[in-house]
């Protein structure tokens, strides 16, 4: 049992499973939940997401070596690269492609009005795969086989997947595949670059990732419509800047 818990990809598999189960649970409740309750749940989920992001950013910023200018430069460079690569557009097109597979000729689908599957897929992918818990969890799992953070994150994502799928439908369930590939790739990358990582590098990545989590929360609450996916290269930019500086 102990060997299973320390298997580097155990946390990734657990997290993927919780997203699937939570999504199925939310889909089963969907038809019985009034729209006003769905909106209220989404607003509450967005508020909690903002809290998690702010807490993560403050925690990362408390690092003695933290440079307040670093996140600014990383985000500026990251969004420039992300916009040029049109990462958000690619994710949306992937979501639309998935939606076409689940939409009949009349425009109805199994879990959400037309257009909501793609939106739910993109929103869920970002929520489940951006932030300090994802980054540190992947590094811990790849370097030492410690899956504690991913097990904890799996429980949180179960609640989030249930709430999101009530509003967005099937798109949230399909994001489980993205969670498996993204987090699995992160664990694999951590095993390869482990000798080069320092606490300072991880803190800088966490700070930028946490700021992106705040933006995701604002989007969930309907306050903003920022293309968060275009900002994802900022996390890698923070790592490279930490190495250089």
C-alpha cells in the first residue's frame, strides 16, 4: 500500500478520478437545479478560487529571495508569447471540436446549451491545472514520490467539478483527460529537471500561477472575461527569470 501511495503518478490518477466522479455527480443533479442556484454556486466557487489565488501569491511572496518585479516581467513576457501562439484560441477550438462530437444536428447536447461545453472544457482545464498546488504537487510527486498535495487537490477538484458541471455540463467531465495529460507531464518533467530546481524557482512559479488563479476566479464570477490560457507561458517565464537572475 505504501509503495502505491508513493508511486509518482498516484496523485495524478487520483485527481483525474475525482474530476470524473465529481463531474458525473454534477451532471446527475443538473436537471433538478434551478438556474439561480447554479449562478449562486458559480459565484461562490469563483470567490473561493480568488481566495486560494491570493493566499498562494502572498505565501510565495513571503520567500526571502522573492523579487516583486519578477512576476510583472514574467506575466508581461508570458502573455506576449501566449497571445502570439494564441493558446486560448487553440484551447477554445479544441473545446469546440469536442462539443461537435456531443452535439446533435438540432444543437442540443447531453449536458449544456450549445456553446457551454467548450466554455466548460476550457474553464475546467484552467481551474484544475493552473496554480501553486498543481506546480508544487507535480514537483513533489516527481522528485520524492510525495503525492500529498495532489491527493488534497483531488478532494478540492471533486467539489469544483461537481459545481462546474451543473453549470457547464459535459465539458467539465471531458477536462479530466487534460488533467491526466498535463499533470502527468508535469510530474515527468519534474523527475528530469529535479537537480536544477531550487526553492526560489518554485516560489516564483507559484506566485505567477497564483495570480492567474485569481483571474480565473474573477472570470467564474462573471466580473472579467480575460483569456487566462494566453498567460500560461508566464509560469515558465518566471522559472527562466529565476534561473537568469
